[in-house]
C-alpha cells in the first residue's frame, strides 16, 4: 500500500512533512495550519532512510511553488549569496542557510531585508525598459544593485558571483556595464565582503 505525501505549514512559517493515507491527512492539520498535498507523489511506508532528503526537498519545492507562483526570479538564487542583504542567515561569504537549489525554502515567510531587496534585473521586469533575460544574475554571473552605502542614484554596484570571478569582464555583463557608464552612471565593483565577526 502506498501513502500520500504532504507539507503542513504552521502560522509562523514552520513546515513539516507528513506521509500517510490521503484520507488521514486532515487529522494532522492543527488550527491555523495549511495542508499542501504533493500531487502525484506516493511512497511506500516505511520510507527508506536514504529517500527522506529527496522527499523533504520535493515537499518544500511544491509548497514554495504553490505559495509563490508569480516569483519573477524563477530559479535564480544569486541574492541568497549576498551577505549584505541578511548577514545573520549567511555562513560568512557563503550561501544563506535557507537557500535551496530552486529558491528560498522560507520564501513565503522570508525576513524583511529579503522582501525589501530587489536587484536591478528584478526591478526592471515591471518596467517598460526591462533588462534582457541574459542579464538575470544566475545567467550572467553578476548581481547589479543600487548603491548600498550612500544611495548615490548615479552609482550602481556590481556583485560578482565568486564561482564565476570573470563574469564582469566579458559577455553581456560587460556590455551592460559599458552601456551604463556611457550613459553617465558609475560602476562600483564588489569583489569581496568583510568577514562576519560572528563567524568562528
């Protein structure tokens, strides 16, 4: 006999995975909680130990896609690697602890700094002068942002993906930088971040 798989989201954004018969799912849902049954996903019980990580991944992905269907970022997770956005959730200069291979696992309950942040590419998608699809950060290897220090409207920051250190020197990112500078803007290359004093 197979069982259905679901995620149950509590009022604080906590998510737990439930594996049981579909007709029993509602017995596991408390007051103020939401049930998200993963369509077409059935497993044999008990679930093999080695299959549990993938099961959790599938549930988190389904819940995120259900709650944030209009996420214009798509699968881009470049901002999850920028420590200046939310330092407490990053491991030094690494990736945010809430980042997955497809997006943020707490996107529906993400902190205010994350909700407030918008890179130049994302901001442009709601305007007439949209930046090209190739300039999406995960595609070009660069996150373009406003000046995060002084708010200079003519200055933009160029945050380079540490795994692609030459991204700002060639291709579409370089063309964008050159075009912006030709129009009177100033580019500030961000090559690294200061270590977080809380890191050990």
